[in-house]
C-alpha cells in the first residue's frame, strides 16, 4: 500500500499556512485601501442578465489569472484564490499533497462569460495551483453568452 511522503505532507501543511497568512494580509490591505477582494459571484451576475446561449467548449488550458469568480463559494477564497477559512484545510492539503506527488488531478469546471471565468468545481485545485506557481490550469469550459436585462 502506498503511503504519502512525510515531506509532501509537511510541505503541503506549510503551503496551506502560508496561503492562509497571505489571505489575511490581503484582506487587511484591501480593507484599508477600500478595495474589493472577493471572488465575483456568477449567480449575482446572472440575476441581472439573460443567458442567450451556452455551449461546451471542452477541455482547455485556461490562464489562472482570468478566473475571477465562483458559483457558490465566494466566501471560501479571496480574489487570488487564497483560502479564507480554516474549513478548507483538509481538502486543500490533500490536493496539494497529491499535486506534489505527481498525481494527475482532474480538470476544474469553469463557466466563461466574456473573457472571465467562474469556478463551478475545483476551487481547491485552483488555489493549490496558484500557490505552487502555476499560471495555467486544465478546465472543462462552458461558455455563456449573456445579455443585460433592461
């Protein structure tokens, strides 16, 4: 039976602690500067819009810096996908450890509106990828064309 390397486990906990630290620092700085640091809410965007069309694009390589929002988990991560809540630790560390061990992680699931992407599934994978210095991530993408309601 395979057991995780203690080094990967320890490094993953360290990475998580560092990510939580930066989430707190960014939260304070953005509060002082009166800037928004929240992920955009896809649901809020769609409240004021009508979906004209949506279609599956398939699996694409997406720049992580274009992922700006979420469908349903806007409070768990900040705009840079640093984890805000301690409840994310177990899953985050598990994903980080798997990534460090070279396990192929499944693509995240995103909705594309214009040039921006919103996470449907894969918040932890995106957060870990950013923390590990990745600039791109594999994603199942569904593109949505919306029209603003009058």
